[in-house]
């Protein structure tokens, strides 16, 4: 048995057991091949993670009505958190106005709006962010002033990144890499707010 | 009270043993509890330092000192799981240092506000969350999750699944392997893998991201930054498909011995090593960070 066949078997292992007719050759090869032993160790290590993966992810049938209702939800009363976020975003927008990268895109292409799907996805993120800010506001007293300052500082960093990606995407609509960077910014913002809420709840 | 009796009481008070006075100021903790080898251990300590180490005994021991004003130590539960820590209502309470030993196979959950957390030798699932403290872990936990808001995270571990997240701190992963996600907002992310990576996602908004290691055949590594520089170092001979995009930064491919001039914003795609089938995939996407690819 050669290394290639051993690796083929390891890719199915341990869910797919080694066929009885090949088990002895498999073990004999492992005994004499350090590289394949390492691959087997990797496969052993990863087995629990692979086993834990879902077989498939089925979206709920009523997903769209839920998303639509969230997009249509009226804007809630501005909280201090949101005001802080807006202030940071406004400051960031001023700074990013002079960004060389943004200027590059603004000058090289005619002004354009992002692809139609972009506003809808952004609205979803905005709604999720607003919900998290509300939840965090309710827990604010559980976080120290230092932690709140750290959170606000990092939210401003993310907002600056979102503003730059968004401006660049407006100059180059449909650019999948720019979209990916924009979604990364939103995802990081939501993740940070979720983390802060979780930490406050646990305190 | 006569003057003589008053003088006697005053003398006795002043002559009280220092240890007796000290007991009023601090609570010494020394607890031992029998648990199952795979027990669930939940630890809560607001400030100070938490040291957790796995050992080959079916028991949990806790030693430490709780300063006056730091709160009340508690511990309770059953063989299947225990909860311990220091209960305090004040975020500004003095720090408590706890030295905790748990069965090597235990599942460990740790939460702190500003305490530094150190963990070693635990092989069960590990979940650590601290707001402003640092996290350091060593060993081979089955899965590890480490979260901090402003603290640094340093993992010298080999786990099937690794998750590390901090807002303002840095993340350093040494060893690694398996499925790794590490994300910081403004701190650096460094990965040095002694073990093969199956799935990796490393990201920072403004911090740098550095990867040095091997991605398993067919495995994927995705790196994203906004303006943080990215450096990827892989074995020169390993078959790896690269897709690199920087809209405002330079892309340098030192792996191929050339440093091509790449139009900004245009993806750079190339395959390193022999053969495309079964190659690992490395994707780097950054808004204006510089990207450099090199060999280990």
C-alpha cells in the first residue's frame, strides 16, 4: 500500500472504517511511514470536530417574513449607545472623505449605487446592530467605564472600515471582493456587540 | 470599669497576635472536592488571577486568598459538576488569586472581569471569557474558546476547534491545527502552526495578521483585514492555491522569487508547488493593507 492510498482511506476514516482486506497493509504502512502517521494523528484530532458538524442547514420556511418585518421595523428611540455609534460613524465619515483609496474609486468610476441586494443586506445588519445596542444599553451598568471606552473605540474602528468599504463599493458596484469586505465589517460589528452583551450578562 | 481593668483590656488588645488580626483582613481558601473525571467545572472570579491546571486525579482543589472587601468565596455542586468562585457586587473589588486543579478530562468554563486567566493541561472542552484580563492557555484541550474585550490571548494549544476573539488585544496561537478562527478588531493576530490546519479564518480590522504553517491538503485558510498588513508563510513545496486582493496595498509574492507589480484592487491568483488537485486554498482579502507571501 502506498501513501496515496493511505491518505484516501484516512480521508474517509474514522466514519468509513478501513476495509478488512486492507487493514493489515494499512497498519504495516503506518508503522513504517512517519508522514502518514502524522496524517492519521490529524484525522484522529479532527474526528470530534467533523462529527459535530451538521449534516445540512435548513433555513426556516418562514425566514423571509421575519427578515422583512425586521427591515420594516420603525427606528427606535436613539440611545446613548446609538448616539455614540452615530457620532463615531460621522467622525469616521469625515476622516474617510480624504482616504486615498476612496478617492481612487470615486475618481476612476462614475458615481453609482451599490448592487440592489446591498441595501437590503445592510438593512438587516442595521436592524441586528440596533437590537444588540438596545440589549447592551440595558446591561451598561455591569460594564466598567474602561470596558465601555474600549468597546466604543473599537466600534469606531469598525465603523471607519465599513464607511471606507461602502464608499469604494459605491464606486465599483458589484465588486465581490469589496462586498465581502463590507460584509466582514458588519459581521465584525455584530460579533463585537454580541460579545460585549454576553460578557455583560455573565458579569 | 476601673482604670486598672481598662488598662488591662487595652494592653491585651494591643498584644493580640498578628495572625488573629490578619484573619480579619483576608480569607484563606483551601478546598478539595471529589468529582468525575469528565466533570463540568464553572469558575467565576471578577479580578485578580485564575490559574487552572489539569491533573490525573478525580478531584478539584482550590487554594488562594480572598482579601478583605473582595467578596465571598463559594464552591458547591456534585461529582458531575461544580461551581466555584468569588461573589462580589463591586466591579472595583480587590483581586483574588485562585489556584485550581481539575481532572485532566474536565470541561472547564471560566469567566472573569479583569482577572488574568492561565490554563494548562486540561484535555476537555475549555471556554474562557474575560473582559479586560489576559488569557493564556497551554496543552491539548478538545475544543477551546477564548474571548476578551481588551486583553491579549495567547494559546499554545492543539485542539480540534479553536476560537479566539478580542476587541483591543492581540491574539497569538502557537501549535494550532484543526479548525481555527481568530479575530481581533484593533490588535495583531499571529498564528504559528506546528500542526496542519484544516480550516482557518484569521481577521483583524486594523491590526496585522501573520500566518506561518501548513494548510492540510484540501484545507482552506481565509484572512481578512481592513488596513492591517498580512504576511503568509507556507512550505515552499506544498501545493497551495492563492487568491490575494488588496485594494490599496501592495501584494508581494516572495515565494516565487519574484515581486510582481500588481494593479491595486485586482486579485492575484497563482498556485504554488506541484499539482492543482487537492491543493490547499489560501485567500487573503484586505482593503488597503500590504500582503506578503513567503516560505517557511
